[in-house]
C-alpha cells in the first residue's frame, strides 16, 4: 500500500545536507499536499514515533526542502496553508479525506513500542 511504499522510500533518504554541495534527491509524494502536511503533523505530535519537537516550528520548511508533490516543487507557505485550510473544514473534522491511512501510523508505533517491552 501507499504507506508501506513511503516508509520504504524514507529508509533510504539522508536528511543531512550533502557535503559535496550536490542536491539531494527529494522524495516525490504522490498524494496531496494536505495529506503530506497531516502525516507530518502526526509524526511530530506523537512522541512514540521519535521526531524531535525541536524541529516542530520548522516542519513546513523541512517538508518543502525534502519533498515534491507529483514531481512539482512545493513551498512551506503552501504546505502550511493547506494544513490550516483542512483544520477549518468542519465536514472532515479537520482531517484529510483519507486520514485513516495516516492515522494507522499511530497503531503501528504502538505495536512497535509494545513489541520492544
């Protein structure tokens, strides 16, 4: 499924700047900008996953730096705007239409955490 493909791609990404000055390949996200923002909100807001809250305020910039959407560059402003528009949408309770897929990340992290203990 799409989540498994994404997680597999993420394993191979080096999030540090290339010391040779070369551009690091970006991950091409094939869902929408709202889903990308929502997924990262889940990643940052759940301490079990392990994202550093030190970077939370810069999350939109970090996403724009490391992702494209369907091959197109994105801006931190566009990601932030898409996320806030979703939060205002009362018909989806502030979540993207396919939110279940991304929320399944929470179940996965709980399973992993429980397996470690």
